C-alpha cells in the first residue's frame, strides 16, 4: 500500500491529532467522516471513531494505543472513554502527573518503551491495559519516547540521534527492526508527521522523497 500525505487544517503535524493501530483509527471530530474514511482506507483498517479526548482534538498527544488497548490520562471525560470502548478494546484511565501519554509511550502489539519518569505502579497499569511489557528508556537522550519515534508491528523509525544503546533497547522491547529517519523535511520528532501501521502510512505534507523512501523501508511498506 502506498504512503499517502495529509494535512489537518493546513497543519502537517498529523501525529498530534491521529492514532492508528492494525485494528482501528481514532480521529478528531474536526475531520469529516469522508476524510476519516479515506484515512482508514489508506491504513487498511475498517474500524474508526471520531471524538475528543480531555476536550481536545490533540488525540495523539494525550493517548497511546495498540491493537489490544488504549490508555488515556485521568483528565479524560466519561463520555470520551465510553466512545473509545466502542472499539471493543481495553480502555484505561491512568492516574499520573504526566498527561501527555502519547508523547511518552512508544508501543506496538509486541512491547513498548516508556518515559522513565512514570512510576512502576503506573507502568504496570499501562502494561495491563495494553497487554505488553513496557520498559523505561530514552531516545536521543530524551524521555519523550512517544514523540521521537513511530512503532508498528513491522518496524520502528526513530530520531536520527538515537544512540546504539537506545536502538538496542527499542529492538529488544518492540521486537521489530529499528531505523533512523525524519519527517516534513528534516523534523526529527518522527511521530509529529507520521502515523502508520503494518498495512500503510500517512505523512504530513512537506515530507520529502528521500524521507518517504526511508519510512517505507523502515516500516516494510516499500
């Protein structure tokens, strides 16, 4: 399936707004159903939902998900959680001072890496919801692992300044090949401009040809 490009309200930072897994797509209400249908088709999934989280359209910032479950911050509203439960996956509200869960959790269906600042109890709650083991780590020396990489069940593409030690940790935790790359003409915060699963990928407009080649190869889409 080809890699498609998309902007949201003229904004190429699509990863701040969207969540994708091998099973479903979660999109903000600001997108029409027609556009969300196109996005879901581009990712090879049939299930999708349009909603807000914590009253915000920035779903990719606040939530983290895989095919088994979804974690949301404790600020999430009851009706938002009920909406997510319609996807027939575990949905867990996480009590933590860190609310930008999407920026701090990198996960696929095989494992995950999380911000080192989460307590062990919080990590255990998230492991239970997502059905995978989560290990603390960094990427490029930074704790915001969810914003610095994108992981699918086929591969990982991460910040180009990731160290070899960090690469080894991601490989062990996520159990797929790990590569370095950028989006939107040199942005190293990969999640900002990319959503993907093992069936397809969508990038923010402005992502260059060489970047698309790296993304395709890294996620086994080319």
